[in-house]
C-alpha cells in the first residue's frame, strides 16, 4: 500500500525514476479499486450499461489519470527512455505489447540522464 501512496504523493512529478515495484503495485491497486467501485456502481444503480462506466469509476479514473501518467513516465525514465514512448501505446495491440515490455524491463543500474538508480535509494 505504501507504494501506491508514494505515487499519489508525487501526484504530477514527471521527473526522476520509478522502480518496477512502484509502477506495478500502483497498477494492481488501481485494478482492484476499479473492480470494487464497479461492483458498488452496479449495486447502487449508477452504472450505465450503454457506456460501460459507473459514476464512482469515472471519478476514480479521473483522479488517478495524472499520477498514472507520471509514474509511467518515471518508469520509462528508469529504463533510460523518454516519456514520449508512452505515445506508442496509441498503436493498437503492438503499442500495448511494447509498453508492457518496457515497463517490465529491469532498470539501468547506473545513473542516467533522469537521475540516480531508485533501487539504491531507501524509501
């Protein structure tokens, strides 16, 4: 849970580097929270079958949009790639696969142009 809160504390910080653990825990908690909110939306009647979205789910997605982009950019920085590589995810299927491979790649052990290795920093 600390990894999730750490991302939220760096709400719009696009500089620096993020570890794989920080990125993937943030994504995991987002999925779990989205499922729970979807169930609540369904039970309370705020779910719209036409759009496939519920009121609480949309509010949550908007709240974590910027932190999600920021942690993704920092994760790409950790692999010594520019944040602009996120745009490749706009290419259907192939772009998504490339981004998943980038996000799952190990960080560069040495300092790079985006900062020092976050594995060496004790949080």
